[in-house]
C-alpha cells in the first residue's frame, strides 16, 4: 500500500473513532428544547364588544351577475342573525371593486344602514342591484377600502369591531400590498384583535374549476390570514348557508370573550388556569368553559361564571407549534 493511501486510511480511522459516540452515530445533534409559553390575561382586556361595523366589498365586473344575485336572494339570511340579537349594535356599508365608484350604501351620516334602520334588508338589496356588472375590469379591494374609509373616517366607530367581507371571482389588483393593508387596518383600529376579514372567492384551490388565479399565496390569503378570518368558496356549498355561517361567526366573535394568541400553539398542549386550578376546556354541555378556534388562533370563552368580575385573570400555557409569531 502506498504511503499516501495508508496515511488517508489512518486519518479517516482516527476521525471515525474520535467522533463516534456511545449511541454509535458519527454525528450527534442535540435537539433544541421546546419552551412552553405562559401568558396572563385580565378578563376586562379580552376581546368582546357589542358594536360591529361591517364593510362589504363586492366585485361589480362583468362576470359577477350570478354571485350578486345569490347575495341579493340571501340578504335576509345574513341579517336575520343580527336581528335576532337585539343587543348587537351593527352598521353596514357596501362598496365595489371599482376605485372610481362612490359607496353604494351606509356611508351617508344622515342615512346610515344599521340596527335601528327599519328597512335595512330592502335598502341593502337595492344597493346590490345598483352595483351592476359594468365596473372596472381591473378588480381592486385594497384601494377602494382605504380610499373610502379615509374619505369617511366616521364610518368606523372607535369602540366597534371592524368586519371586512370580500366577494369576488378575481385576484386582488391594487397597487398597495397586503402588508400595507394589514398595517392600515391595524392603525385604524389600534390592534388587529378588533378586526376580522372574510373572503367569499372563486379561485383555484377552493374547489373551483374555471378560474385563472390561485388563492394560495395570493394577496387575499395574506389579508385573511394576517388580519384573522375565514374563507368561503363561491363554487361549492349553498351560498345562503355560507352567509348564515358567516353571520353566526361574526355574532359569536363580538359577543364572546376571546383571547387572540400571537403564537400558534399545539392545540392539545393548551392549558388555562384560574386561581391556580386548571379551567376545563370544551363545550358547555361537556362542562367546559372555553374552546380553541384554530382558524382565528383564538381562545373563546363561552362561560365566564367562574370569575367574580372583570378584574379577574386567567393564565394561558401552551407549547408553540413552530415558535414563530403568527401575525407580523
């Protein structure tokens, strides 16, 4: 054997023996320990208000007629959820995806569309009919929303929950980014916990066959995930059921006390303590006091009978799913 080859064999053998651990592996990586998160929340600081400002952005381009008709036909189903809850003070406005359009209803301070309106459903339906399908073929949501809210700063009330509902069959085409819009909403409300974005879309990835844009990775997905909310498909399911589900979710959101988590937890690891004792989770029928909403990353309290007053606190403990902030 040549000296050079023998030397290489000796060196390799020395490295292998030196690096070999008791477990028999050449390399051993010590995993980073998982750190449990622990937070304390006062009940009076939890999300929960009885006022909600709902802004609809409905696409009025040429392909939207069947979807506008579905919204027109199911307006009563949506409003019924709010009319049944007499203590919810709601306000609604309707704008289009055409940046040159004026608001269609709800922005006139002398003629609001709200819980005290006698003919709310009829007025909303008439506004939908006025939308038509002759709007700009370049569909935008971000630009019209920011423009109309800037021009009508009194539409969104300081103490109200802000709900954005987007209805379109096309991708978002504003010049501003999703991040710009999320920051705009955060600045407007002071905290994203007071806002939610819902999308009703026709897009690839939402069980839609004939479409030219993909929801995954889109600006709309980033808006819904960034602000927190849900997405519905225009291609599957019953439109009326979608609206009823959406309205129920809004009512539950504004009436229930909720904790918005900034970090995604492993659901099975969540533990909530009150005065040092574990507070059971689950539905009320199961003897629980809270549930975890994965879609919005919130802990929802459906029963606060365990606490004497709003100054009481609960302690939330969990193991992070990935350890990264959910909203940046």
